[in-house]
C-alpha cells in the first residue's frame, strides 16, 4: 500500500522528521520557489511550512489530495485558511513553540538598539574605536510600550520588568484587570505612542494591523523613541519609518521582520540607527525542535483521521 505523502516545504527539525518516522513518504521542496513548489504539491496528503511559503488558493488547488497544512510556527498569515477550509483541508500550527524565542529576540533587539551594539561591533571590526559616537541609553526608568499583549507580548513584559521600566500596552482584546495583574497599564494606541521611549510590536498580521504604525502615528511619538518589530513586517510601515528616522522624529529601530521577505535590500539598511536581523525570532534550536515535533504529531493525527488537540 502507498504511504501518505508529506511535503516538507521549509526546513523541519530532525526531531520533527523523526516523529514522522517511517509511516510516511516524506518529500522536500523549496516553498519559496513557486516553480518548484506548485508542481511538488501533486499527490501530497500533508504539507509542512514555516513563514516563507505562501499557501494560497493557487497552492491549495494544486494539491487535490491535500488533507492538512501544518505551519511550524505561531502565525497563520501565510496560509489562506478560508481557501483551505473550502477545500476541506485542515490547518494546524504550533502556537506556543517559539514564543520564548521570539520574546528573547525582542529583548536582544531592544538592548541592541538602546546600546548601538551591532553598529559599534561593525565599526570596531572595521578598525574604528568610536566610544562617543555609540553612546546609548539605559532602559532603567524608561516607558516601554507593548503593542499586543498576547502570549509573546506577555513574555516580553515579564522579561523587561526587572530592568526597572514602566510597562504600558495597547491591546483592544485584553481586559485591563488582566494587564494590571502583569504590572502593565493598558492605554489607547495614541497614548502609548505619545508616552513610550521604546515601542515593541507583538500583533498578528491582519487587515487591521498592516500599516497600524504609519506616517500619522510616527508623527505622534517622542523623537527619542526606538521601535522594535519581531512580529510581522508591514505592521510598522517601512517607508514611514525610514522618513521618521531620517527626519529625527524616531531615534532608532530594531527590525527582525519585513513587509516582503526575504528582504536583502531596503532603504532602512542605509540608516545607522537601524539594527536588522533576517526573521530570526523563532530561529533557535529549542523553538525549532518544539515547532517541528508539534506539527509532525498534528500531521500524524490528522492523516490518521484522529482528533488534533491544540498544541
Ligand atoms: C512564526 O510565525 O512562528 C515564525 O515566524 C515562524 C518562522 O520563523 O518561520
């Protein structure tokens, strides 16, 4: 009897592949390359992706046998869930697998943008000993504005509290009392923009959040503000951010995500005040192992026709 086919379209941890074991025919493709990816979908029962593969209506139509799409990560913004549901395809993810890693990457970028770590590192490796140029700011007594106090936003708040900061947040879905238990004051977006010395984004990408921090919002912030985005590219409008930094209306930014990825060329890269990483929030051995094993288990259950519990 033919084994069910699982197409792995991005890197999956060894532990995840081990969970799939010998019960399936595991095929690999490059999900970011449409000319490879679309033909590879024929005859596939399950598809495993991370964030670089667009599982849109065209992809789902190219996979008539598909029964489950599994995303080894938190968000689902690169999967057309409506198109999948219409085609009777189950969509699963690993919603807690990388939240600690994402929170830690956020802290890294907040500190890196406060202390010019990356810029000073690059300069010194280039033979330049520049101490005053890279004078930074402390976090102590600063106001940190968290946009989105979900699972990752909450871990970021917990990790920042010992720095002696004041925590404020914008989250239209969380009861203020729940935020207060975490030592965070919920405020309208406008107030967070006005008060924060650092703004960190932890919102999902959706119609409502794309461009949420645009030109108008970046005219309301303190000129000393530093903006960090480890969530999704496009929530902070890149053109508006570039203009705000150029015009001295924003002091700096730490960006892990971009509106189009991979992003290897951006006007933001020209600015010394901007530190960037290539979507590394979830890229730790621990997070990848958790994401890989969680989605592999879900795929096994789904293909066996069994109930798939929340990971
Ligand atoms: C996520 O949504 O969990 C991450 O963006 C996944 C990834 O790094 O590919």
